C-alpha cells in the first residue's frame, strides 16, 4: 500500500519546440566557440581567437598565454622581456587544455612573426636570442623510444620534440638557425640582413605527413623567403604545446625582444573548425550529423513540438509577521536557491541553465573542446556546456523548484520555471524516453568524453539527439515532483509512459547498468503515483546495483554522490515497501559513507578515499534524507548528523556574497577584452549566482584553486542538489504524528501546529509557540546534558518526561509557548582535512571560528556575534504552506 506523500498540513496529521526564431545574443558566444556564428558575427564580436594578432589593442588578446617573463602590448608590438635566468614566451592557447596551451595540428600549417631586434627597443641591451618555439608531441606515437640510454621498440610511446626557429645577435653579429632537440642547424642570412632593423621568421608544416617542416627568414616584407631545406620530425606531430614566440637570456641583464605581429595559417587555427563543412574534425561524422550541425545555434529541435500545458501553481499559504532571534532560517536559504536557479539561466536559449561560472586564475584542465575565451576576461563568466541537461543539472534545478516554492511562498521568476519544465517535457519522446537535443545547442554537440570527440572519432551518439542515460531518471523524478505539486493527469501519463520505457529497456538489455538517477526516479514515481511497475523496476535495478557497486557490509568505492544516490533510493523503497532487510543494509551503507567524511561539520569528499579530499556539495546532499529515514524507522538516532551538517558545511557552501568573485577575476593572468554587447553570460553574474552552491571547497575555503578540473567555484549540479538538501532538512525540523508534535531539530520553522524559534548558538534555548492543542516532544542535541534541561510553559515550570533524547512537557495548549533551556558551551578542537590543519571553535554544534582563514574566500567567517552574549533580533515574514511534499 502506498501512503500519501503529500500532506495538507491544515487538515491532516500525515506528513507523509521546437522554437522558430533565432537564439538571442545570449548564446552567440558559445556558438562562436564552435564556429557556428552567422556570417560576419566573428568580426562584429571582436573575438579573433586564432588567425593573427597585430597587437594594436591595449592588451594581449585572450588567446595568449604568458610564461617565464613579462609581456606588454603597446605601440603596435608585443614587448617580451626575459629575466636573467630563464626564457620568456608567449604561447597560443589551445582548445583542449587551458592550463596546458596545446594546439592540435593538421598539416599543412604555418606560423609567422616579425621580430624587431632589441637594439631597436629603447633602453634595452643589444644582444638577443629570440624567435619561434614549438614543442611537438604525440601521445601515442609508434616506433622507437629511448630511456636512460636504452632504445626500445614499442607500439605506443609518448613522444615530444622541442623545436626552435631563432635569431641570435652577439657581439654585433646576427645569426639564423633552427634547433631540434638540442641539435642546431644554421640558416643562410637573408639578403639585407646586415642593415635590417627587423626580420620576418616563418615555420611551415609542409605536406600532409604530419612530420615535414621548413624554416624561412627574410629581412623585408617584400623580399623573397630564404628557406631552409625541408626536414622531418621523428614521429608525426599531433599537437604543439606550446606554440609560442620566445625571448631568451643572453647576458647577465634582462633582455627584451619585440614582435610586430604573429600570424597563423591553416585549418589548425580556424575558429570555425568544429562546424565547417571542409573541417578535418568533421570527417568522422555522417552526412546526417553534418547536416544537423548546420541548424545548431538557430533553433532547438525538441523531440516533441508541443506538450500538454501544466501550469506551475502559485504558492498558497498563510503569511504572518514575527520578531525572532537572528539565527539560521532555512527559508532564507531556500529563497537564495530560487534566485540562483532562476537567474543563472539563458533566457535567450529556452531558459537553459548555465553549467559553470569561470573565474579561476589558475585555469583549468577540463579535457573539452568547449573552451570559451571569455572565461579569462578578468571577471566571472557564466557558460553553457554539455552538462546542461545530460548530467542532471537542468533536471535537478527544475526538480527542486516546486519544493522551494512550497516552503518559501516565493513566486520569483515563475515564468522561468514554467519555461524550464515546458522545455524539459519537450525532450521526452512519445516512447517515454528522454532525448536531449543537440541541434540548436552547439555547446552540447562536441566534447571529448560525453557525446562525440572529433579528434578521435569516438562517439556516444549516432544522430545528434543525445539520450544521456546518466540523467534519464532526473527527468522521471522531476515529472514526479511536479505531479505531486500540480496533480496533473498529463504528467501522470508521462510518468507511466517513462516507467514503461525504462522497464522495456531493462528487459531488452538486462546486463546494462542503469544510471543511479533512474533508480531514484522509479522510486519517486511509485511513491507519488502508486504505479506498480515503477516499484518492480526500482527493486530490480537496486538489487543489481547492490550486487555491482556495494560490498555485503554496505561499503562502496568511487564517486560519493553517485553511490549515495542509490543508498537514498534504497531507503525510500524500504520505507514504502516495509523491507526491513533493505533498511538494515541502508544503515550499514550510511554509516560507512559517514565514516568517509567528517560529520562533525558535515564535510564529505567528492570521491571515497579521495586524497586530497575535495568538498563537493553534491556529496552530502543525500545524507540528510537517509539519516532522517533511518531515524524514523527506528534504526538509530542520526539527527545530530543532520544538525551538524545543516549548521556548518551545508550553509557555508551556499554563496551569500559575490564581491570576492570579481576580486578573484582580477587575479587572472590575462588582460581583459571587452565582452560582446548582449552576451547574457557576463550580465550581473555576481548577483545571479547568489544562492548557488560550491563544488570545490576545503575545510576553511570556499574555492580550492588547485583543483585542476575547477573552472570556478560553483557548478550547476551542486546548486540544484544543495537546494534540495535544504528542503530535506527544513521539512523535517518538526513533524506531526498520530500522537502529537515532534520537534526533531532546533532550527527556525513555521508550521500549522507550532512555530519554532531557535536561539542557537547564541544561547541554549528554543521556544515552541503552539498553534494547536497537542502533546509536544522536542529533541535535545547530542551535546546537551539532559539532566540540565528545563522547561516552562508560559510562566509555569513543567516537569519533563523523556523518550531517548526527546523531552516532553506533555500536552501544550494552542497559544501557549513552551520554552526549553539548557547550558551551551564552547569547545576548541583540532581538525585536519587534506592539507588543511585547522583549529575550530564550536559553540553547541555550530562552528563559530576557524584558524587559519581561507585564502580565496574563507568559510566560517562573520560568526563572531554568536559569541558576544548579545542576541540579535529581526522582524520576518513567515510563510506557512498549505501543504508540503515528502520528497
């Protein structure tokens, strides 16, 4: 029997397109990264990523990377200064790895520059050693390799070759040469070199073998090239890392060389390489795929043109005003989540969520062709990529919105959430299976490991209609929560159709693992519709997952969030079906999961046994609900885990200030290029991000800059999952049972039966303002000495009875206030997580101070007022929803 999971709190005690117009300017920058801009847009946008640079701008363009010295663009030249002890270079960035300026080479190609000798640069030395530097590489070269003088023949070797085309001047004599792996070959000086004040230097990749080079030099622009003989590299060169102009030390003083321009030729430097019909990158695509790319950026091809309208309901409930202690209120935090979820979307691209904010001065090593040069403009930038809908980001956002609105009463940006759910439903085929469109979403077409990798030809998709099973279940759970919020018959039809489709796939390929979101979606579909095939499929998939991913004792390895998702699904199914054996397994697995983190503050790693641990919001988001279900099922008392998490790392991971993001952007070691007018991803980014959740924290810092795959501090998956964890905790602060009212957590909460006013951590006190005549029980946290707890109802002391840690003054009448008091102390502990060894001051369960402070944006700051002995008060509007959803 499926119990009702939507409660009318005032009456029940059971808590249980296709679009036809072009995209707006908001998507054009991402389109440019793939070369799908309408004719002329690249020039209009001033984003000459490859091609040439004449250094007429005030600063270096974003396509350049500076290393080892100082670089300045002025007077129409690049002035590159080398220190006394090392070489300085300016390298062209590559599409694949920003932190490693790797250019993928397709023969033929050329690189040319005009070098101005240093005696022509006022105030600098006359000696110089400068030119073009290229480090050729092939990660899977065939042939011989040598290590420690021992030659061997292997099928694949990682091969590199350092090449330089250089001009040197010592003692007034200018020489020209090229160098490969330390072996120097001279080049005849060009005509007029004795009197020339500048030299043109050119390197060409000749032919199509990927190995043949030649070097040219000339003194004047109109002079003929003086070419070296052609020569070959040891192996075909797949990439260059770096591809640079350089200036090296030749004296005991620093030197400066000036470059008048740098020019590139060939397919390797074409910004439209990914969508040009003649692109080498597209040779591995079918004609149908190439045809589909032509439409990218113009209109999104949804699998369904239209869907039956399901209108998002406006929040309904009672609003009152109250003066309360200024302590943690999760309603405030959920309102911030609504801001981030509904503002960090691209209104010009069907409200698609932005996946990332780019603002890491260290760059990032994400192996993806979706590099957006605007990420390094010196300020935070929002960006789309493949993750928007195929890894649960967009789906998680839409799933969370009905919950957040029910809890807060907020109607902020309802047109956004309506658009998001409409477009998500258009991605669900008549057969019930989601199909995430790639047409019209150029950022979703190509990436190295998700859909299609044009560099290797490997593909997960045949026709550019990505059906990412990793996130399929989030479509189903989203339909389930919107059905719970709307009671829509149309959504029930779509839910049952998707459940049947998942069942069909599982029968057709029983050995193929389903995504953990599928398990969760099936459980939620059963929970809110009672559709029996959903229960059967969920049980079957979870049984296979249990055998595949878990040890008999409940332990697991790998991705923390992904696996805990399965544990949550097991817990939900065990409650729905009364499966005690499954709930015992959940208990074992939960306790293992908690042992891999630091429950005292709620810090959990991105991966089990991750070293060093990276705190990812997603990792802890399932734990509160698992702990709550276990506690309700009588498998233990895990409320302190929930309380400690909620007061500390959970809310510290939510962004409440954004000025520091702009300060961080100023540290990006590249010049600022003005953003194109109308690009939505740079509009008011800081305000829009407020309420988002961190993805790369340390014990004391919001953003660990040393995480190589971190483009910025916030990732969309964490924002959606973090919002849902807030709801998990808020809804279970108190619960109406058949025999009274339980206050499980001493946190602020308004409800139809009572309002809870928490004084923690100012002082050990909680007031429960009763609105109904009910027996009351309030749980005291684990750090409280139960012998010192007192209670007064009105002005009269009340004796307490105890059920575990629950203190009961008996029945309390409507209109009365039950006040509980208990001592609160501070304690100081030493805690080390990864490389951070910190001293924490904890008041009750709340971290009120930490030393050392974080370097980027410190966690646990601005909490001194909790220790001052003076309670802050504030006046708030409290919203009591007419119903909630037991999600």
